[in-house]
């Protein structure tokens, strides 16, 4: 360990420590959303959009949005984000890179910031490396988004311009890096 690290600490550890309170707030909201009916949980999408429309920021509504998405994921997919996956979602929302190994749940992690940012109505693009992953993820994770009242698009090789236009107009669009590059 270098003298600099001893004196100032590890940058990543400091950043994690800084966002742990946000993660804690998401976890504290679990019982609130567990107790809601499916229709009440779906209604949260409109409530969160209204909060944004009244001037709240994405960072302000993040704990509620993540908790809503987490509960919807549990109901629809029987998959609940682990605390470390919530941290990953916060990091992605902040525009940073969250390194995760194969099997640690990157696909599920991405639902949190995707749902949050889709609430703005500006559209979210999730980029994959091949058509198989784009198709798989749009269908699999798309169940969560659709449950919450959002639309899901898919851009893969061989689509015509009208199909692509419709997919790009969705709340959340899955696409391959190649297709985005050419479009």
C-alpha cells in the first residue's frame, strides 16, 4: 500500500462510502412497495413522472424509482436486486462504469437506472454487443418495464427504417453497438 493510499484512502472505497446512504434508502423503501397491489405499484410510474414534472430531480426520486423497479422485478421475474446490484445501478446512473464479472447480474442491474431515466420521457438506449443479447434482454427485462407501464423497443440487424423509428421512440430501446453506429 502506497503512502498516498494510506493518507488519502482508496478512491473507489470513498465513492462507495459516499453512495451507501442512497443504497440504504432504497432498501428501506422495500416494505412500502411490497405492500402495494400490482396496480398501485404500476401507478408509481405516473407518480414519479409527475414528481419530475414538478421540478424534482432524478437524483431526488432515485430511491423510490429503484425501489419500485426492484419490487416489480421480484413480482415479474422472481429476481430481486441484491444490495451490491443497487450500488451498481447508482454508479451507472451517475454515468460511471461499474465493473461486474459474468454471472453477477449486469442485465438486472441495468433495469434500475434505465427505469429511472426513462421517467424523463427522453428515451433510454441500452447497448449490447450482438443481436442475441439485445433480443434476449429486451424480452426478458422488458417484462419489468412493461409491467411498470413503459414501452420497450429493439434494434437488430435487418430492420427497415420504419421498424427502427418505432423502436427508437420507445421509452427503453435495446440495440447493438453496430446498429447504433450505422444509424
